[in-house]
C-alpha cells in the first residue's frame, strides 16, 4: 500500500490545472447505456472510480476504449448482462447509477444494494421509490435489487430529500419512458446540468436541470454523442483552500468560478483574496486567518464535499468556527486525525466547534474516506514537521495525481510504498 509523506511549512505558489469532475463523469459514462454506437467523452479524469465504472460497463458487455488521454469512447450496443455485481458496487456506491438506465434500456436490472460507507448509511430508497412510481417492480433478494418494467411510464416524482445521484438516476431512466416525468425538489448541482446537456445531445428532451423542477419528455431512442466533462469544483476548492492554509498565491486554472460561490464567500470572510483570472481563479492566502461558521447544504449551498477541507483550514484560524454538517450523518471521521496533529475540535452530533490553534504538528495519520484524505493532506501542508498519510487509495478515488499537482506548487510531498 502507498502512503503520502508531507513536510509542511511551504507556501504554495504557481498554477495548477483542474481535471474533469469525478461526479459529472460517473453518471455521464453510465448514460452511454441508453444508446447504441460509440459515444465520445472528453476531459474524463484518470481516477480509481473511473476505472471502476469502466469495469462495470465492460461487465455488462459495453466496450470502452481510450481514444487519447482524458478522452474515452463507450459503445453499449451489445449490452447483454444487466447486473452490477457486489464486488464492484462495494468499491463504488455510485454504481447504483446503472439501475435507471438498465431498466429503461433493457427492461430489467440486478444491482447489488450499495452498503453504507464511512460517511453514512447512504440509503437509496428515493431512487427505488421513484422508479416504482414509474411502473418498475423492484424487490430485494440476496442483497441485490431486482428491477423490471416492460416500459417505464412518465410520472410526477417528488424527492423528500434533494438527492444528487437519485436525480441523475431518474433523469436518465425518464429519457426512454413513455410520457413526461417531472422531478420536484431535484438536486441542482452543476454535475446534474452537465448530465442533462449530454442527454439532450443524445436526443433526449430534458429541461429545467439546475432548478428545483426538471422535466423529461420520454423518447423512443437515443443516439451516441460527443461531450465534455465539466471541471471538478471540489478539486478546485481543495486547491483554493491549499493556497489559504499555506498563505500561498495560486492560480487555479480551468475551474468555473460560478460553481464555487459559497466557498469563495466563506474564504473571503476569513481574509483570503480570491479573484477571477482568465480561465480560472487566483487565490491568495494570508497569515492570521479569521474564523467563520460553515453549514453544508445542497447546491448552491456550501458543499459537503468541501467540509473536511475547510475544517482543516479553520483549525489554524484565530477564534472559534462552528461547522454544521447537514447532508450526511457521519462526516466527521477526519476530526480525530486532525486532533492527532494538534487541532482543537469538539464534535456534538452534526456540529463541530473548531477552536483555532497557533499551528499544527505533523504526525502519522490515516485516511478514512475520500474528502477526509484531502483534509489531512491540507493539514500536513501547514503543519510543522512530517505527516505520513496512510490508505491513500481513498484519495486516488477522487484526485488525479494530487501529490504531483501539489509538488508543482512547491509543496514538499511524495508518494512512497509503505
Ligand atoms: C453525491 O452522493 C456525490 N457522489 C457525493 O460525493 C456528495 O457528497 C453527495 O452527492 C452530496 O452532494 C456522486 O455524485 C457520485 P445524495 P449521493 O443522494 O448522490 C440521503 C464525493 O466525495 N438520501 O445527494 O449518494 C443521503 O443519505 C462523494 O465525491 C436518502 O436518504 O448523495 C444524504 O443524507 C461523497 N435516500 C442525502 O440524501 C436516497 O435514496 C444526500 O445524498 C438518497 C439519498
């Protein structure tokens, strides 16, 4: 197993290029199941989760090929198997995204029920209820969701909780349903808008993506498409925070500033200077970080996927910050590791009070989930001395060559075999 070793104290300087968004690429690659023929997707990040979704599509009989670095072609003409096996689903919960497209395309699906994960129980009841409202029969057998439907029917769906992959799953299924489907209280993330653009490029009729109500007029068939994956706003946010925590000066190239409003507002309140530049943002950090309160919310609120990262940053702010995690029930796994580095954090239910300390000290720490790993890397960049982060396979799920990108900004960081 690899580990990442960081010697803290360097102020990051220079420019970093942001990769394509993991959480846009995953549903978009899966959407190829709705078509026959070669789809071409550009700006696909090279991540563990992308490898997993390609394995999953291959398992079903789809063909995947890399046309050039970052450009993937997928042909689902001959999908024969409608199964997403436990071995693959347990490594990536987002595999649930094949459920809707398989039922829509093949009339059946057998998808392993994704278990919980470090950050929460992660139920998929909203995905299931919505498909049942569209006429699918779904039951659980031996840990698998068995679903079938002659042809899905358009329906009016209301999501009790705005669910990102739930919205994506049903939006894809509805494209081939008979009649119109409306999704109310739909998730509004930029990745949903990206997916809707791709589906419309395939000949679907999706409107309202990015708002609370998405309308999908079912069609009989979809055709392959050429499309681009949007930049990863969570990776971009992570690098902006890296500039802040090291009092550095970094140009984050290739990101979409409009996708980061909530983060930029919060970081500006702490004293960072974040300004738009050509094709990105410039982020300047200063010593003497001011504390702020943060509450995670569905987009356009502060992203839960940046909560661990901003917590690392606030551990060395002046004063106390209250961080409220409202999206997931157990997304503070990074707290105990940050405490090992000298952070002063108290957790009470979904709230964490972070009392700023003058500085962190490097230590051996362990990654528990993808964004917790990013948080510990950020803490290591600011800490005095050496930090060893183990279980880096977590970070490789969602960040493309993070240690190379950080080294390019002057960080003393390397990946070593444990
Ligand atoms: C997506 O997960 C992202 N993953 C997550 O990113 C992200 O943290 C999350 O959205 C929230 O923004 C992908 O896009 C692949 P949800 P998802 O359904 O869709 C509850 C990362 O680090 N819920 O929006 O699984 C759920 O428990 C990952 O890249 C139900 O109760 O999240 C949670 O409390 C981590 N029933 C809330 O809704 C359901 O059927 C929001 O979850 C579905 C969800």
